[in-house]
C-alpha cells in the first residue's frame, strides 16, 4: 500500500510504501458489556480469621457489632457493593478463616455468607451487611488464614467457561474478586501461585487491607511478589487498597474519601477488561478478512521531489511506479496520521493526476513561449 505525503499546503512531498501492515479493531469496555452482553461477576471474600484481633486496643476485634463501635468491614462492604452495582445487579459473598462447627476443628477456608453455598447471591448493600452480621454471630474466628481456596474457586469458574468456548466472543462472564483481609496470609506461596494462574483468565483481583498496618503485613508482600511476577506481562490485573487511607475524623472529608474509594474500586475494571480481550484477539465481526499481524513492518520512503534534480520528471516517475496493485489496495481505505499523510482513494488519485497533467502543460507552454 502506498501513502502520498503532503505538506501543510497540500503540495506533494514524497511517497510512503507500507509492506506487511496489519489492521485490528479495538473494542471498548462498553462494546464488550453492551454489544457482546458480557457480565461482570463480583465475588466478595471476607477474612473472618483471628488476624482481625487488635491487641493494641485491649483485644478489640475489627469485626465488632457493638452499637456505636466503628467497623471498617461494614464501611468497606457498603462501598464495594455500591461500586459493583455500577456494573451488575448482584454479587457473590464468601467468608474465609472461620470455624463453622462446634469443637476445636480447623478453620473453614471457604464458606457462603448467605448460609447457602448454592445461593451465595446478594443484590443490595443492606442484604450484604445482613449476611455479614449473620455470619459473625454464627461462626468463630480461627486459624490458619488460607486464601488459596477462594482464589482457586474463582479461577476454576473462569477456567471452566474459558476452556469450553470455541471462540472468545462466547465468553460471557468476567470475574471481579474483591478480598477484604486483615493482612495475614498463612498459605502465601499457594495463594500467589493461584493468582499467577489467573493471569490468562477473565479475572481481576482487588485486595482491600482492613485495619492499621503492622510489620506482619503479608498483603503488602503479596503485592510486591505479584508485581515482580507480572513485570514482563502485558496484563497486570491485581491491585490493593489500604482502607485506612480512606478514613478521616472530619465527617465531610470522610464522606468524600468514601466516594473516592468507590471510584478507585471501579476505575481499573474497564481497563483490565479491555486488555484481556485485546490479548485474546477479540473481534465481533469474525467474517472480516483482517490482515494478520506480521513479524515486522517494512516501511520504505521515497525522497521529496523538492530534492530531485528534475522536479517534473521525478513527480511523473513517482506516479508511474505506483502500480495498479497499489492503487487497488488504496481504494476504499481511510488512514490518517495528524493530517500530514493523505491516503489516496480512487477519486483523490485521479484528481492528483489531473493536477500533474495541468502542471506539465503549463510548464511546456512556458518553455515554448520563451
């Protein structure tokens, strides 16, 4: 394909030949969500382990339900549910690290906060908070704090759908995992491995750190290890927010920070969603014959006619070397770059050739007159 370069006065400056170029459509989050009917599936996981005890304040528990006592989990859950309501009508809610039976048995690494594992869905913030409060009253905080199971559960959901479709346009669910944790992770390496597994699946992971920071903050270490693992990756889909940074003693400032927290929860989802489907070569119009991406793009540029020893001969030579195949390739094509490069359609090509013939006649007339 040949592109003819014009200056600001639309005077011909040279020709640009493109060989092995590629074209691909770009789809925004709204294209995926509205045209392809993609569902956003929020999965909220809450840490009910003994890591939520704060020994600095008289063995207080962050999960307190005492009237008048602040509970950061309730505030964070309200914000998360409100943020996800911008994308979907429901969320799935689970718990981690709680003992669900009598006795001194091990902690359950995955439980439904609704009380029904087959129906973990909530549709409003009030319903989510009621499930949270009900879970606090019926379970006991325990150890260890293992997050691998909930991450594996979400990865299995995504893998089942991703691995059974024949075309990427058939993927109809994108999973958003939000983990609210105190900061302690006992199965650190297993959790990290599951997060790495999610790199090629339709999943985003957000960690919300609840409570004051301490030296034993495994969530920060998890983020650091994840950043190292994804340093060479085209898609980074995990992030973390410290809820303490969204709190203020002044009531008005505190309300503004809560609004910012909800915005931050929503802001990255469209971008990571678009990136995943871009890497999967997503295209709604599968019948279009797009040129496949080459290993390299070769560009050759013909020098400006202003530098030619014979301007008219150089100009005619440039057009003579524009083959019929080049002209056919350019027909119906519309490519621009800041207005400095003009792609010639059939009408533009004919008009330029007529101008050149007129210039040739004027030059010949001036020579004969002299």
